[in-house]
C-alpha cells in the first residue's frame, strides 16, 4: 500500500502527466454525462421495457459497449461503434485498393488522409444506423406513446441529426484523449462504457446468490476468484510474445559492416495474439446472420431450428460456430496485419539477420511459419475466452449480465486498454527516474 501511495505521489509530481490525466478524466466524464441525456421527444418514463430487452443477449453486449446509452435512448445511443466499424472497413479495403495502400506508405500525411476517410465513412454509417435505431425502438418494447412528437419526419430528422452528431462528438472526444490525454481515447471510451455496467451486474448477481438460496456468499466468493483467474489468463494472452533472436552485423570505423557474430543481439517480438480483440468483433458481427436466415425461412424445419438455436448467445450451437469463426478470423486478421515479408526486408536493409536463416525471402518464410504456429494456440485460447461466458452460465448458473464479464470482447478490451494505459504512465515515470507502476523497488530519483 505504501508503494502504491508513493507511485501516485510520483505521478502527481510530473506536471505534463498530471495535466494529461486530468484532461482524460474530464473528457470521460463528459462522455458519461452524455449517455444520460435522452433524445428530445422521447418520454423517459416509458423506457423500462427497452432496458429489460437490453439486459442480456447480443443487445446486452451492444448496450455495454455504449455504456448504457443504447438502453437510455441517449444522444450517444450509437456509441463509438460506427467509428470502429468504419476503421475495420478502411483497414480491410487497404488490402485491395491501391490508393489506400499508397497512403499507408506515405507516413504521417497518409495516416491523416486515412483518418479523414474513416471519419467520413463513420458519418455515412451513422446516417444508416440512426433511422434503423429509431424505428427499431418500437420492436424493442418502446410504446408509441413514448414518442411525444410521434414518429413523423418532424421527430425523425432532428433525432437522426442528433444521433449522428453524438457519434461524431464521441469520436472527437476519443481523438482528443489520444492526442492530449493518456491512453487510446477510442478504446478508453469503450472500456468506460463497459465498466459502467459492471456494478449493476455484480449487484444483481450478489442479490440473486444471497436471496434465492443458490450458493450464498461462499459461492459468490468462488465466482470472484474464478473471475480474477480469467483476468490473469487474459493478461497472459495479451502480453505473451515469441522472441525471435536477431543478429546485427557490427559496424566498423570505415562505415562498413563486419559480418560476424560479434554484433548486437536483439529480438523480434511476435505476439501470441497479434490480432487482439478484432476476430471476436468480426465473428460477433457475422453471428447475426444465422438467426436472420432462420427468421427468413422459418416456414421450414431448418429455418425454425436456426432461429431458436442462434437466438440464445449462451447456446451450444451458437458458441461452437462462434469459436470456429474466431479461429478463422484470427488467422485472417493476423495475415493482413503482420507483414512478415516487409519485416524481413526491413531487417535485411538494416544489416540484421536471424541466425541460421538467409536474409530476404527465406527470413520472410521463416517468420510466416512461426506466426502460423503460434497463432493456432493463440486463436484457440482467444476462442475459449470468447465462449467462457456461456460456459459459466451453464456450469455455474451465473446471471447473463455478470457472465459477460467472464470473457469475450468486454474482458479483453478492459484488459488490453488497462495494460496500454499503465504502460504509458509507466514510461512517463521511468523517463523522470521514478519507479514505474509495473516495477518494484525504491524510488530512483536522481539529483
């Protein structure tokens, strides 16, 4: 405890870091405040059915990502997910469109252009999603009487403009946090939204265990222990790397290179889960399709079976398909985001080589082989974490809302964002000769 208090004191002593943290907390507070502002023209007292519909299932995940804004019919109801979708689309289009490939190679100027394209695509996605959300409120249990102005154009057009503006404003908040604050702003907005639903889910699970005679406090303690073990496993998945040794030829005084083993030895860190949480997001998006097909062909036995099986996100058929898709998408996303051939070319140009492997194509093939080998256990581990909520629901009878924190996108986002933010704070502390958050020992401040 003393060490923790000392570290917090050291953080507060660094003016730039203190200002960045205060700005980040302030902007996050603005975002949380916005999730409570209901769209004009909607009676807030008649949204109870919408809240119950978004307690679990796919809508529950979506509501968690928006920090409850989806269930509140808030100005931030679309959340930051349209921006995430636009980013994924632009990234995938970069594989096939030469113009985007050219921008990716132009450094900072190209990155700015890609960001601008992503912003405009975000607005386009919002324009499609906003009317769909407004018209879908009725299907989610919001009565017509809740719409004070009715569902005419005098309500729809202003509401669409507000929803699009809310998403753009949330995107702006995320970018400002990234530039002027601490951590990745977009990821922090998602993480804060997820964490906001945690206390209520935990309280509901606690009340259920203690009042319904389903295990009591002791079983609740077991659940918390299992949850911490799952968090530990998630940290290991995020942090695990395979280090490939690299030998650099020693540079001589004449400017040439001596190609011997006396050069500096370094490592190429290949992550066990290089694709992060993106395969789960891809797979989650596709999992809407089987249920939709089932509803479309519900006059057949197969259609009825699909409609029933894929409506339950904790069901066996749903999670088997979900796990298979995650493994496939992990390989796919790793292949497009880890350019092994480019890594080999850069290594060759810098005078480096992997011992026993020829520079150039053979190095690229070797790195690609290693990535394929480590991606298999990484993808299986990722799929297991993704379906873990369904496992704890079936085996431990955990409530659906609390079960979502046992794995899947929610937990991995929280773990990944927390690690990234701590590492940034840690770098500030180490640069000022203080002990970092992830290092023990005495204060190393120098005079």
